[in-house]
C-alpha cells in the first residue's frame, strides 16, 4: 500500500469558533455593557461572529470572559470589532495560524489506524482511534473523527504498528506499517447532517465516525493507551480505563493519539462551535499538544471520555486543539456507544472458601445500579440487581455441599471480568429433642440415649462429653442414638452433628445428673425450713437448684412442677 502525503492532520485549514450568541447587553448609566456568556443569545452571538471575517473561534474562559480568537486582529470585520470594543468582558487572543485538522491485537483508544478506499487503496488517511465501542446491536466498534472518512470515500480501516507511529518511536508518518484489518465504516458525519456545512447554535454539527470491527482476532478494551508500552507493540499494557462518557469541564484534560502520544493540558472554553475545514463542529477548546495524525484521538478527563480531536492550531506558539463533543457526536450515529470499563463484583460474605447456611445470604459489592449475573456450576445463570450503594445478595442453595459459581457485572453491552468463587453450604443443625437443654435428672432417671429430628438421609453423629456415643441416619425425619453407658452424676455436654454432601453442622445441649434423689415441688422455697426433728436444714446452692441436708440425708430440691428429668 502506498500512502499519500495527505494525512488527516493536514486535510485542510480550520477556523475554530466556540458556541455563542448575542445576549442583549445590559448597561448601567456610565458603565460599559457586558456581552452574554451563555444561553441562546450567546449562541447567536457566536454564530454571527463566525459568519463574519477574521474570527477563528469564540468561547467563554474560566474567568467568565468571552474570548475571540483570530489569526490577525486587523482581519476582524466591523461587527466583530464593535463586539470586542463595546463590551467590558470580551478579550482577543491571536493565533499563530488558523486551526488545521489533526489527524498486537488488543485495540485501545489512542492507537493509530489507516482509513482508505477499498476500491482504490493508493492512498490512505492516517488517524487515531478515540474510543472502543459498540454498534446498536452490540457488535464491536471504534469511535473516531468523521473527517477521517473523507466524506464517506474511505470505508475501510486497518490498524497500524505502534512502533511505526511517531508516538511509538517512528521519526515520521512515512514509516507507518499496516497490521490487522480493523473494520468497515458504519457511520460518519463531518459538520452538519449529510456532511454539510452545518450551523452554529446546533448540537448536530459534529465530527465523528464509527467503524464496525470485523476482525475476530482483535480484542477491544475499554481503555486509552498512554503509549509507554509501544516498544512491545502492546498498547493495552499501560492504559486508563474509560468508566463514563460526559461533557468537557473547564480544567485538566488528557489526550492520546498516534503522533504525539499522551499529552496533558487544560480545557479553556466549552460548549462552542468551530469552523473545521469550513464546517461547523460543536465542542470545546483545550490548550494541549497534538499533531498531524492525532485526529480522532481520545480527549478525556480522569476516566471520563469527553471528546474527539477534530482540529488543532497554536496560540503564542502553544498548541491548542478543538475537541468535538463526544455526546453530541454519538447522538448523531443512531445507536453507537463508547465501551466502558466495569469493575468486577466482589464476594464479601461468606469470605471466598467460607461457609454459609442453606438458604443463607451470599453477599458482596459491585458497580452501583448494574446487574450481577450469577452462574452456578452446572446450572442456568440468573440476574441479581446491584443497588445504588453498590451492594448485592442472593440466597444460598438449599442443598448442602460445595457451591461453585461465577460472577460478573453488566450494564448494557458492557461487562466486567468474570470471577469464580466456591463456598461451603452447610445443612441446618439437627434438632435435639432429648435430653433437653438444661435438664436435671435424678441419678436413677439419667438418660439412656438421645433423639431428635434432622434432614432426611443425613448422617448424625452424637458425642457425649467428647466421646462418640453413636451414629445413625435420619429416617422419616427422625434419629435416635442409645448411650453405651448411662451418664453418671454431674454436668454433661451432648453434641449432635449432622452431615449432608460432605458438609456438616451441629447442635449442643447440656444437662445434669444429680447425685441423690430429686425432690420437686411448686411455689417458692424458703432459704431455711422449720425444724422437723430431722435436724438442721442447711441449704447449699448448686447449678441444679439447692441441696439440703435433711436429718443427715442429702436431698436435691428443684423448683418447678415438672417431672424428674424434664424441663
């Protein structure tokens, strides 16, 4: 393929004008009036100035002043001169020259590509990818500048080798090296609808192209390269994730393109219109370095995509660019969107590898107001909403055992990486019906076994004071284990452990066997009893109630009216 010397960066000269319109000036007697700085009147003012002579751009800076950009103050027509001189809040900035257009398998924003006519590929336009994206049906796409498509003549695109681009170390664009077929032109508009001149004051004057990626070898990532890893030919190895699409704000901004790589600067004027190759483009002005071939490259603030490089110039020797408003451009494409990075969901309870009861909550965090997609091993997926605070939960299955599942978060066509987890689902603990927890038994009525209920088919192992008393299966919802030896006097601990599918859970009760017969009765017992001829009654407090010496006989006294061995 032979490249012409014509690059997207040098297609034509551009005059840039920011959005504006005359708002009737409000003057106080003896004071100079002020020009409007927003609204329809400001838009109308910008349109009138751009339609005149000598004005390259009109915008509002960070101090709230209207700025008129011109290549030569002497070229300003009468209306522009009167506007500058007749308002107290207008200043003029002189450009060095009018604005001109600036034009491995992981595809990221900021990378280089060639746009060409497949019917006659004797020349190509060198441009930069702005952002990866989607078409209306969820197919992969890239977003770039509309003028790169040369009014629809160039309908095919090819990736370029990073080290063959100036940002990757090449001395100039003559060293460009095509690599992978990229895609076919899906939409392009430069200026007004139908590639017309367009009109200032209308947000449908854009500079955007969308290319449907047709090469299955390519992996599109929602990120913008910083070009520091170009030597490896993998521009995705060091990149900024794109998390949202927004409107440019006054303040810091970054740019990535195949000619000058990553540069930083400031947005100086917003919500305006520029004349790019004689066509209106709605967007914003930034002081930032750019060069030939950077057209279509990414303009972003933090992790928010805000614009596409449309044109460039210098002001006092300092590089400035005109950024085409990204949201306005996307609105014109009939369904194309920027792909966004989605943070993967995180499991928090139980911890990975931990345990949860059957039906218990499995919960975690993820990107707010996205959808969590859960895929259990060997079972269909289901969706769980992630709430506005970034929290989600779903119920553990009712079958005990190891529960493996994968998670990812989704919003539209954008999905996170998939993460895999395994947790143990515990069965419910068995129910111990007898002996009852806290029971006191007479020595001659000590329990001879334990029984209760559980999950059908589960194995139940019973231990008494740390020694296994027996094992059985739950049949018809019940289980029973006899003791090999009747427990003797004192406190005892009984544990029943139920196991299902390798997972187990247990229940515990404690009971006491008295060392003497137990006397029970209703009502409150006095701390001393009247003399009976049997000798003094000396109460001794125990965990089971009181022990009384009655005529030399030790008797256990327990309040209540229940039978021996009952609670």
